[in-house]
C-alpha cells in the first residue's frame, strides 16, 4: 500500500444493495441489468461447453478473445467427449455482482447441473450501452 493514500471504499457497503443494484442498472443504460446478463451468458457458455448449444450463440455477448477461447475449448471438449451432449441443462442457483472502480462488473454465478453444482467467475464490461462478457472461469 502506498503511504498517504486512503483505502478505497467498497462499491457497496453491507445493507447498501439497493443503491448498488440501481447503479448497476443505470450504468448499463436502457434497463439492462448486469446480474441478469451474467446469469444468461454464463448459462449459455456452460451449455456451449457441454455441447448443448452452438458457440455462435455467444458471439454477440462476449469479447472476441473470450469467444475464441470458448470456441477452442468447446471444440476440444467435443473431440474428447464425442458429440454426445450432456442431458442436464444448467440452472442458475445464485448470482452475485460487484461493480469495480473502473466501472466493470464482476459476477459469481452458481450453476446447478443435475446433482452437481459449479461455480463461475465472470467479468462484464460496458460496450455501447450493453454488458459484454470479457472474462470467464468455470470450476
């Protein structure tokens, strides 16, 4: 820590979720909610990796570099596992979002796939008034 600087205040203090949600919605413009976008796009990415959805469905919602990485990973999974898609579609169990000081949104998403729960960490950034997925880690 650099001396003489104050620690940064968290974006949302405990009990301050209303103002955080309002800020997240307002920043995206036109009522687009970052947590809703995170839930939808992370679920779609999980379906792509499981072979349940074509990777092209993510083109509009991801950065070009993330799209390429997901396409490579989906292709690798398809070659290893064969072309049998998983029968279990992921369901959202919970979504938690935090705005960063730069205005990006970091999300934690819990996905339920049958009897298995997976965690995903996602980063969304505003691009032309829309939240775009720029980073994704699924465990």
